[in-house]
C-alpha cells in the first residue's frame, strides 16, 4: 500500500513536472524576429506619436500666429490624416480671413479717399468757384489712383466741355468743346457706364486712339457723372503705361463722380437761391419806389 501511494506520489510529481519542460524551453525555441516584435511595435508607436505631436505643435504655433494678426504665412499640410484635415481647415480659415481683411482695408482706404474729396467739395469756395474745386478733386484722384493725367468734362446744351484738364488733352485751355463719336469719353457719356481700356492705342474700339489726347496716353478710365438717370458729364483718369484698371479703381472713380454730381447740384441750388434773392431784392426796391412815388 505504501508503494502504491509512493508510486502514486511520484507519478503525481512526474505529471506535475511534465508541463514545465516546454514552458522552460519556449523562449529558446522562438525565432529572433518574433522576439523583436514588441520592441518594433514600441518604436513605431513612438515615431507615430512623435510625428503627430510635432505636427500639432506646428499647428498650434500657426494658430497663435493667426490670432496675433499674421495672415500671410500659409499653414503647411504634409499628410491627409486627421491632423492634416485639421490643418486644412485652419489654412482655409487663414485664407478667408486674409481675403476679408484685405477687402476691409481696401474699403476703408476708399472711404478715406472719398472723405478727403468730399471735404474739398464741401468748402464754401466750391459753390462760387466750382472749376477750381474740381481741379483739386482731379489732383487728389490722380494721387489716389496713381495715374498721370486727368480731366473733367461737363455737358452744356448737348456738348461736352472740358472744364478741368490735368495734362490729358493737348489743348490746355478749359471750356473747349469735345465733340465727335468714337472718343472714349463720348462712349461713357452715351452709355452712362464706365468705359476703360488697358491700352487706348491698341483698342480696336478706338482706332487710332483719340487725337485730342496726349500721344503717350495708354491706360484710360472714363466714368459718367450722373444726376439721377441723366449724364451731366464725365470724369477721366489715364496713365502713360498700359494698365488694367481693377474693380476697386472703377468703384473709387464712381464714388468720386457721385461726389462731383452732388457738388454740382449744390452749386445749381446755390445759384437758384442767389437768383431768387436777387429777384426778391429787385421786387423790394420796386415796392419801395412805388411807395415813395405814392407819398410824393
């Protein structure tokens, strides 16, 4: 009985020790590549994490730069993963903000320019000497638009008369009638819309250009001066080089033309008031004269 128990005990020990042998030999049986897998996985995770953190840091710096007002530096997009899509969104936001900010600056500059012109035309002397006021407006407009020549023409009895000439027309005198079809000013007056050309000397709409203009006139922009729906004149700027006038240039010159139209209307109303005052004074003098005759 004791042997059986002992044998059983020995057998039990052998059965318990049998599974331990393969476990002890397992690391020695694995290939080297399998043993290196955990280290490789750790390295991949480390590199990927470091790359993501590096790009997030760059994106964070870029967003702080945008918040500080720097809208010129584009955000680089190296990959199209989640971080890359986030960078694309920030880059789109930066581009839109830059566009809006540029437009706001342009509009602010236009308003400031129109305000300076309005101040010229609102001077009391503008009511009594409109030609001089228009000359100052033309000079200021040339500075703003960075053009070389300018002119203001007004309608009288169906004919455009040159009121202000800043080197644009060969004839330096004012009050010169500008007649004839085919001229760029005439086209602006007829259509009631701005007319522009990059190079007047090459534009097929104006063969040979306008012979009344200086020979070195190339870029040309003419806008109508409107009173309600009626064209009362045109305002021109021109450059000695070929030039593409931008929508902002056209919008600015249209604003100047509106200011001129308002000043013209104020001048007309002022003349009407003066005429009525003159008539009133004459009537009062006649009335006093009649009363004096009656007393006599």
